[in-house]
C-alpha cells in the first residue's frame, strides 16, 4: 500500500496526531529499542479503511475504547501484545487481533512490528449483519479478540483483506469516486468477517444460501422478531402473515427446513445465548429465559443444551 502514504515521521507528537486522525485519539509512548520511524499508508472507502502501519521502535498504544469502529490487525512482521475484552493476545504472523468498539484496549507493538489494518465502521458492519440475519440485531456485535491464522477461517479472512489491499494498490478499488464495485467489496469484507471470526452472533448466522422470501413470509418473520417473548401460537403467525396455517408451514419448511414454531424456539434460544455471552452486567439464567419467552426453565435448559451443546449456566 505504498501508493497511499499519509505519514513518514520520526516525531512522536506528529505520529500521535496523524494516526489519531485516521483512527481515534490515543496515548502513544516509546518504550525501548531503535528510534521512532513511523510509516502509515491509508486508503478509505465508505464504510472502512485499509492501513499499513509500523512504528519502528517498541511502542505502547492506549486508545481506550474505539467508539465507532472495529479494528482488525494482521501483523505482517514482528509481534505485538494486545489486552482487550479481558483477554491478552500475543499477536504475530500466527495470530491476528480484532478490537471491538466498546471495550478498552491497550497494546505493545514490538520493535519492527508492521501491521495491515482493516478499520470497519460499526454501522456498516451492523447493516451487513442485519441483512445476513434477516432481522434486526439484538444488540452490539462483539468478536473474540484473537484471530487464529493457523486455521482455515483465519487464513481465509487474512487473504481476503490482503487481496483488497492489493486491489487498492493496483488502483482497482477506492481509486476515485466510489461505485458499485467498491460497495460490493465493502459488503463482502464485512460478511467475511462476520462469517469467519467467532462472535456473539455467530450462532445466529446461517451459512446456507436461501431463496428470496415472499412478502407473506417476511411479514411472518417480522412478527416473530417483534413478539418473540410473547405467548405466540401458529395461528397468530399465520394471521399476521396473511396465510393459512398449511401454507405457512410449507413456506417455513422450504425456506428454513423447520416448522414455524421450531423457528420461534430457535429464535428465542439464539437471543438467550447472545445475552448469556455478555462478559459484563450478565443476567441470571432465569431472567434470560423468561425475557425471551420461555415459561418452563427445565425445558429451556434442555432445548438450550440440545442446540448449543452446553448448559445455559456454562455459556461463556
């Protein structure tokens, strides 16, 4: 990405200011090693940016919370240590990291560490996730901080980001006024991130392709999303969709390979798993079960274990 330089400096204050404008305000301190020698290349799209960044010296970076974006970091040389979401990750060519917008972060980039960074706007990612889920997000998306580059999914994600950076360098993407090609590339990068990196919504994403839904089926799904916690029966769903019960059953079987009531059960379980995976201000199992529409705790625990392989209390 050498064709997009925004900074070449040995000055700490200038580095903090320019890098901060591209990302967010942060604390930057030299720890030890060689003199600072900052190189930052940056290209922006509508919902993301690609960055190649190195500091030369060993530095400590404390951005606090990123606020409005996710930051995927691939070390292409050297190593770094990242503290995020209560976890410590040793980043290298074997392990990348992703930072969530609403969790504190602190990093130490080792001497000679160079990274390829994908900065993705929070709103853009949530829009893509909404399309993939077929309904509104239940809350913030939070990824596991460690991206395992020794596994196929991690490697595929890294190669996808590197391909986008190569296309930008060649002038094939983000070279002028954004068009359909850029919009498609940005959507695909967001979709790949959602599908390949574990998060608190991974269990909700369906990997299989589905045929477009009819207006009646869309009304049925909207009704279930909006009334998940209510005591719903199949007649209620059919009435809202404008279908008879048999047509509704056939439609759900064709689109989702499950009955309408099984779909509702899975929707409730997915919402419960999302809430139980919180690492702060976590609710009790009982509170979660009742809030998503289960009236029988024993049945909730049985169904939850059947769907996710663990008990509700063991969810992390």
